[in-house]
C-alpha cells in the first residue's frame, strides 16, 4: 500500500445509511487483527478533493456510483487518532510498516450517504476482513470516535428531513404514500400520523400523483406517486415550503 | 511568526456576518503588500480543534467571545492555494521566509459567524494592513477561493433561516416584530409580507410577547417581544415547527 499518494493529516469517514422496505442499516467494516468495527473511510489523494475521495471510497466499498453524499461535519479532536487501539494492534501484527503515518493527527471530514442497501455490494478494504450492513439500532461500539460520527450523522439526517426532501433513489420510481411515510418513520425511529403526514407532504408540491393505483394488496389499492424532480431539486436548494 | 505550532495542510476561513439596524456587512482584511481583500482566517494549532481555531481567530479579529459560529463546508480544490497571488507577492516583498509553508496544499474549513457589528472591533492580522466591515453587496473580488466561500456561507445562512431560528445576540433583548422582520429581510435580500411573517413567526412558539410596547415612534407603539430561549434552543436542534 503506497501511502505517499495521500495528503497528510486529512481523512474521510463515511456513514452509509442503507434503506429498503422499512429497514435502515449502516455499512460497517470489521478490522482484520483487532476484529473491531469501523466506518468505511480513507485518505485524500494529493490530486483530489475531499468529495472525490468520499465518492471513490464509497464506490470501492459498495460498487455504487451517483449516490446522495453530503459533507456534514469535521471531526478534529487533537487526541482522536490516539484513541485508535488498532494502531498498536497493527504493530503487533507486523502487518504495516508505516506506523508514523497512522500515529499522526488526522482531521476527518464526515460524509453521509443514502443508498438502497439491496443494490450495494459490501466490500472490505485493505485493513478489514469483512464489510456488512448492520441494523442501525444494533451497532457495536466503533473504533476511535466513529460512534460519535455515526450519531452526529444520524442527528444531521433527522434534522435535514425537516427542511429538505428525501426519498429519491431510495424508493422505487413509483411509490405509495404509505411507502414514503414508512421511509420517514424509519429515519426518525417513530410512528407518524397518516393524515398529517399526507397533508404536509402534499403541501410541499414535490410529488406528482399518478392516475394509477398499486395493485395486489389486501386493502383498497393505494394511489401511486412519483417525485416532481424539478420541484424536488428546488426544495433541496431552498428548503421545503420554499423558505420565507 | 512561528509556524511550527500549526498543523500542516489545514486552515480555517471565517465569514463573519455583521448585523445592525437593517444593515448586513461582512468582515474583510486588506493584505499588506498586494492590497487584496481576504476573509479572516488562519491555521490550526497542533493542540486545538478546528472550532477552537475559529473561535481564537474570531476573538483576535473582532474582540468578541461567545458568538454564533458554525462549520458549514470544507473547501478542498487541490489547486486552490495556488490561486493565491499573495504568495508570489510575499516573495517579492521579502516579508516572509516560510514560502514552502504557504505554497503547500491547504484544505480549508469554512465557518460562518453572526455578530452585531457595532460591538466588534475589527483588527488586522500579521499579513493585513486593515480590517473593516463591508456591505454585503459591495464586496470586491477576494483572494484564492474566498469569494466562493463567502457565497456558499450566504447560501447556507439563507437556507438555515428556513428551518432554524435566528436573531438571538443580533437583536436587543426586547425587540419589535418589525425589527425581527427587518433582520430576515436583510439576510434574504428581499421584502416579506408583514402579516404572513408575523403569523408564521408566532406559529414557531419561540417568542414571548411582553406586556410592554415600544415608546417613542411616530406610529402606534408596537408590542415588544423576547425570545423564549428554551424553545429557541429546541428549535435550533430539531428545526422550526418541531420537525415531523
């Protein structure tokens, strides 16, 4: 592994939230020697931006391109890298000669990503023995400050859905109102009132109601919707409800 | 200037928005030799977080403590530092021997801050000949990517006020609804409807209406309000309107 291609001092950590059918998971890696869990992450190449680094790392860990990816916070406690027990275990394992590199102070740029977990192929990196989706409420303690990074990403996502739309790329192209509500309930970890949800969601003007209904259920066939992508993008920029 | 106390590769740039009485300004520094304008900024000490660095830099440039300060984005174009004509001018001036330091790639963490500009004392740094408040719509082109950083900070602030409260520390403890509306109009750069503004603002439940009115105006004395700090803080965390 040639570390000379990377910038010193700067790393990227990615909280990859995976959704499907009312489940919310997070992508974790299990380290080779210490068997501890970690978020996918990596370093920043000398010729790339931090966004390119995060995109590259996610592509390597999931096989996916073009996913919703957002910088959300920088983690810079001076002693954070020293909280990494993996460094001393790497010494013991003899696996890596570049210990000065791993012992330096890293400032980590936190990103979060939203994907359909059925479309991703979890792939371990050089330091890990496996990569897998874990349910969001069944996550073991993570190395360094990764548990904090995960918690902050979740808080950011929950605040974000109060002012920006979500769901594109996470739901089928055509979806029902209950499916959309289920996505919100999954992220928020709580039940929402059906009528209030529908009224509020329709007021944002980001949905097209389709003339079709979803067939095959036991109940009355619910209407199908699709996102109005033009308004959806505007709401991403200006906030739901159009701001002030 | 002892540069050995700082981390390599990481800098902080601060967009300091100053408000008072319907005016919105931004704090800029004018560089000594090139006379170009720049945002206040600096490097990160080896023992401090990026937040501590930004707080320290703002204290040095404004004399103010305890100001609203928020990380909003990382700027990491690989060539961004090379866009700095000040480096070659520093060579010509003979002012600084540490050119390797300034020529290295820096990833800059952008912060924005909100202050009452009448309470700040603009203070130049080692590299600048003066520090001053400029009206937000009368800003000359800035060095490197600082014009972009300013624009992104302004976009973030405008989106933020669609989902989080603002005004604490920028308005007097007791203020009128027209004064609060003026603050929003100043940030947004547009007029708002008086009735809609009042109705929407009251619906957030972050204001206490006081039993007093503001005396001394030519018109009917308007009621005074204060922020309900408990609800204000909740809305900072969960979004205005309490989210979903």
